[in-house]
C-alpha cells in the first residue's frame, strides 16, 4: 500500500531550478527538508499557540497533538496533499461561551470532540456522494455568514478580558502586528502573529523594568497590582516531560454551541485542498472527502486526551508559495518537531505566560480577520446581497450571533449567540428558498463560478447565494 512516504530526490537536492517546484512526492536533501519542516512549525507558531491559551488548554498538548494530527492527515491522503494541522482558532469563541456557562476544560474538549466526529462523517459523505452535498446544504451565503458571526462573536472577549489587562501594550502590539502583516514580505509576513507575540513579550518586559507593576484587572477580571510578564511558572517547569492529559465531558448545551463550527472547518479544508491543487497543478478533488475525514479523526484524537481541535493552516500555504517546495517530507519533519516541542513543559510554560495585554493587541486583529473571512467568502463567490433570499437570513443570523441574542426554550435549555445565529442562517435560508419565487433562486455549481438566474433577470453580473466561487474560505485562508 502506498502511504506517500517515499520521495524522489529533486535535482541535486539543494536548490530547485528557476521556475521549478518540488512536488509532494519529491524532496530536497534531508538537512534542507528538516529546515523547511522547522520553518513550517514557526509559521504556525502564532495562531497555533495563541489558540490553546485562549481556550484555556495546555499549549504543550496542543503542539504535540498537532504533530499527531499532521501525521494522520499525511497518511490518509497518501502524501498527495501537503498540509500541517494546527489548533483551530474557529473554536476560541466556542470555548469562551462554554466557560462563561460554567463549563470546564473537559466540557470544552467534549463538545469539540463531537464536532470532530461530525467532521469525520461529513468527509465520508463527501467521499461517497461528492462535494456537491456540501454546496447544497451550505452555499456560500450561508458559509460566509456563519464564519462572520463566529469571528465577530469574539469581540467582547477582547474588549472585556484581554485589552483591559494592559491597554497600552495592547495598542502597541496591535499597531506592530498590523504593520508586520502589511509591510513585511514573503515568509516574514506569514509569521506576523508570531512576531507580534515576540514584540509583546519584549515590550511587556521593558515596561515592567521601567514602570514596575501595573494596576489593572488580571486574567480573572479582578483589579490588582501584577507584573505584565510573569515567568515564575517557566522557572518551575521541567525541560522534559509529558503534557497534561484529561478526558472529555459531554453536555448538550456545550455541544450545540460548538457544532456550528463544523461549517468553518469544512470550508477551511476545502480551501486548502483547492489551493494546493492549484499551486501544484494536480486535481485533488478526489481527496477532498479524505482530507475532511482526516481532519476529523485528528481532532477527535486530540480532544479525547484533552487537546484542542485541529485544522489546515493558511500560514503553511504561504510558506509553500514562497519556497515553491510542496514536499510532504517537509511536513513529516514539521510533525516531528511538533512532537519534540510537546515534550518540553518549559516551552509550554513560556507560551502560557503570554501577557494579557499582548493577547489583547493580537486578538483585535485576529478575531476581526476571522469575521472578515466570511465577507471574503461572499466576495469570492459573488454573493449578491441585493437578493433578499441571501440578505434576510444572513442579516438576521449575524446580528443574533454578534449580539449574543438568546432564546430560552425551557428552564434548562436555551440557544444563544453562535449556535442560535447559525441555526437561523441555515434553516432560514433553506426555508425561504422553499417559498421564494423562481427568479430569486440560483444555480448550484460545485467550487466553480456560476451565474445567478436572479442576476440574469436583473441584469447584474454576480452570482447569487448558491453561485459557486471556489469554496469560499479556501481563497480567504490562502
């Protein structure tokens, strides 16, 4: 059985020829391949380490399980889809909502484990029936609205939890990170979040030396005098050791909050497969279902032992685009480095010590970017918001999600925010479509451009709600 773990040496193994690419089944020399693997790990440092900290989970376990998930993904796709699977930021808002309802880390990981199972089942369905079933259930107008409300639902977390801990550090980190994203080029722009973290660390240390302790709310929300950067736990941490494992706990209220995120994960995986296919020149549509299922399995294994869920990373797409090296051997090397990092508790303690003000500055950009990916999905798919069939469910669901609107059904069961907003978008769109006149309805092409009958009737050029695009979030993330 071909598991995609045999690679041909590309050229002399040193530098690709001008204009040439190193294909997934090729590799450079092993030292260069190891270096590229380390580069991929660094590229996902920022988001993949910020996410578990924001979710209240062990960063050591997060990085270790990201390596395990990457290995599973590479084996499942037979080495045809180069990818690194890191902690998904899409679940940060879910974790915040669950914890606000009194949930523990076990409750968070239990809810996300169910999402992993759902993602796995969706992948099997795509393998059996094709990706058209995704487009039929979740056209771009629905996917974009759900991604948007997930991102913007996080705004109160930044405003009430992180920013108040050190507003000036947050402001300067936000400015620095924004400049890094916009002004840097190539690989450096891809690790802008990581550079923002480093800048925030240095700035917090300098402010502690110059001004002493700060009087502000701490991570628990209680006003107190505290150091911006507290490395006390780092000194106590061992250099070598296992991360902190724990089992999941399942509660219906938490599961219902988490399930809508499966939509974002489907879009992210579809986007990654599409983007890699375009860059390598391979038609990878037959691997879409496998990729989705593999991500689901990786997330299930990670959350079963107390880690966060995983997803494909656009940062690594950027590294491949910049280096023109698509070798899956580099990703095996990256997975190996991730496993080693996971066995270093001192490294995890450094990550866990990220000051609240630094997180405030980064999450202002990060959360906003997640929300605006939803708008990018609409743009790529040419969703026409003049069409009331698109406008009404998206508008209602986004306001419910962003405003955290709540519906109480019984004394013990209610829906709010992300869960309720997603339900309104999906059911609202399909219910309205069932009753809508023919001229408001559109064609449903699969991951490619489509022409809306609504546009044809009104004389506009864009596609409507079901008008294809290329999978929405794939372009946004790549």
